[in-house]
């Protein structure tokens, strides 16, 4: 990466932020973990922006004092800081939009009253708050990571009853 023989720890800082960001990006491919991984990537990017800005200030002070500043290190830290800043803005907008959408969905589900069965014999059955019903099964093709539930309805009640016989 560097054509000079001078070693600088500043050149390794972007790599130390890039590897966890890559890992969090792979984790966010799972829809069930996306929210958490974007949150941690956002925190990591905020740390990268603050550390990068601090290092840029230090390098600018050295440059203003007339000392030699490695241009490759300066460019790497500048690019890391700008890329992290762009990610912070995009991730923040995504999280805010997602939070608003989830809040609207929750509010709309609270506005509609749950279905209460009119038959007293059906009162001990659970009340469904969503649109799932035997006539309208849930669509599991939206999420490839979620497996559909296995519903095994026994045809004969004698097959499902398990009784222990006491042996003497």
C-alpha cells in the first residue's frame, strides 16, 4: 500500500474499522439481525468519524508546524473519515425511517379491535390479533431464513393419547 519504507500506525486504522464493518454487513444480510447490526455499525462509524477527525487535526497541526506528514496516511484517514461520515448519515436516515414505519404498523394494529368470538365455547381459544387464519395462512416466502411451522393435525385422538401403564 505504501511506497515508502516509513511505517505509520495510522495506515492500519482504516483496516481496524473496515474488518468489523464487513462482519456487521454480512450479519445484516439476515433480516432478523439487520436492525441490531446496523445499530452497531452506526456506533462503530461514529467512533471512526471521531477518531479520524481527531487524527486529521493532529496531522494538520504537524503539517502547520512544518513537520513531515506522510501523504498516504493522510489520505487513508481522510477517506476513512469521509466514508464513515456518509455511512453514519445513511444509516441514521434508514433507522429513522424504519422506526417510523414500525410505529405506524403498531399504531394501526392497536386501532383495530381484536376479534372476539360470539360462541361461548370458543372463548377459551386464543384470540388472533393478526390476519393469520386457517383460511389465510402466513406467507413465509418473504423471509428465506424463517421456516414455516410444522402443523401435524392428528386424524384420530387415540393415536395421540399417551398413557403410562404401571408395571408391577
